């Protein structure tokens, strides 16, 4: 069967770099051909973090320049992937580029979600049609614009006769419930974002490798309950969130009311926050769950994975065992979304986003 190759690009709330996945849709199911990760240059990473954390102190010139710089970074990732796989632009049907989210406000009076990374530059430099801006059509149709990956999870992992939850742990964690015809998806709350922010600010390390520091600490139950009291955790889906809500400043507001806490105890508490909020969401919305398949960077935090295994009453496995490496599921999802747009098919799942109906997503930038 003839190959149908698409490239998916993803840079998420962790702001650590770009994932690029080459996916073949020519067979009966999506096949990951190859994937690479391209870390952000230090200055580019700092610029992204600054604009996310300090939106009121950014000039239009800075925003425009960052949009262009990210466009070049995404193009670099595609060109590197082509070089590694020894493919040419003509071999690729289209690129699906999520872009870098810098603001996500789906519940504001005038709801919006803003991703940057100029797709004109991606199409121009790669010679491949680029498809981006996937979220705003769903928002225009009354949805949250997120999460978008549940539709891909349904296409790839749904299995008749077994109730599954696909758990993606990035900066923010989201779940997709696959229970026959009942499909549901939403953001559960923080995944890695608060742990990473605490590591960077208090321990001067980018992240807690394998959760080793958290595993040495004790959970501060008072702080944990204060954090879990946030209304988001009780809000009914559809819902989505981001670093606009769960960030270092929000955490520090609660730490001011807490006795001095060690780095290990803080990370143990934040790990428990992520694990408990994920578990609570799964148990509340799919009590008959028979299996949880985990993807995203959080699979490398062994302490967090252990907490989930202890709290959930079913097997907890990486998606590696079910056809696709956990590190590349989100990037592959945007290759799939590009394919859907290319074919004129819907890319959203209204039961996940709350949109009025199925919609073809994305803007097309021809090669």
C-alpha cells in the first residue's frame, strides 16, 4: 500500500523543545516512522517563558519577533527530521504544527487560544504544505479548543469491549475516556508544570529526574488540601487549563501561608497533587476503567507513575505496549490532525471540547 506521510510538530506547556513525528497513514492504522526532539535554544526558551508568565509586559514587537523565531525553529525541526530519514519535501503530504501556546482563555468573555510560530515560514523553508491554528475553529463553535488529542486517541487506541483511559502527562495532564460509544476528554489539571517550576525556582534544576527528589520527601497534607481546593478540580467537563492558572505565582501564594518546607517535601506534595487530581478525575468519570495507557513526558517520572499505580484500581501502562512510543503521541496526533484537515474531515471531538459539533480544524499554508 502506498505510504501517506505527514509530519506532526508539538511544543507544549513544558516549553522544553519541539517534538517532530513522521507518521504513515497508508495502512490500516497510524504508524510512527521516526521521531526526533529538538531542544529550544536558551534565549528562545527564555523568551517563550517570559511572554507566558508576564503577558502584561510584552510589546507587540517582541510578540511579532517571537512568532517569526518560532517559525524558523519549527522549520529547523522539520528539515532535521527529513535529513535523518533521508526523505525529500515531495515525499510529505503536509505538516501539522500545533504551535506554541502563549495564552489560553476559553472561558473569558471573548474566548480565545493563541498559538504562535509562523506557518508561512515553515511552508516557505520546508517546501511542504503547513497546517496550523487548530484550536480557534473549535472555540468559534463554542468549544474549549482543547484538548484536541482525544479524537486521535479514539482513532488509535479505542478497542471494543474494554473501557480505557488514555492519560497524557505533559505540563498539563489530560485524559481521554474510551468506553464504547462514550468518549470523553478533558484537562485534569497540573501534570509536570508545577513540579518543573518548583525545581527551577527552588532547586536550580530543570526537573526532578525520575521523581527521585520527590520520593525522598513527605507530603505536606495541609498544603496539598489547600491546592486541591481550587475550583477547577471540581468543575465539570468540558474544561481545559494551562499555565495561566497553574503556575509558580499561584503556588507561591499558597506557600506564603505554609510553614517552611523543604524542596523534597514540596516536590512530594506537588507529585501527590498531580497524581491525586488525575486519579480523582478518572475514578469520577469512568469508575469502570479497566486500563490506563500513559503517554507524555510524565512517563519518565517513576515516582509519579508509582503513585498512579498505587491509587488506580487497574493496570497502568505506557502506550509503548500499544503501538506508539509514549514520548511521541502528541506530535503524532498533530500529524493525524493535518491528515484530517487535508481530507476535509473533522479533527475535534465535541464531547471533549464542548463544541457545537464536529469541525474541520486548521488553516492551510500551501507549499
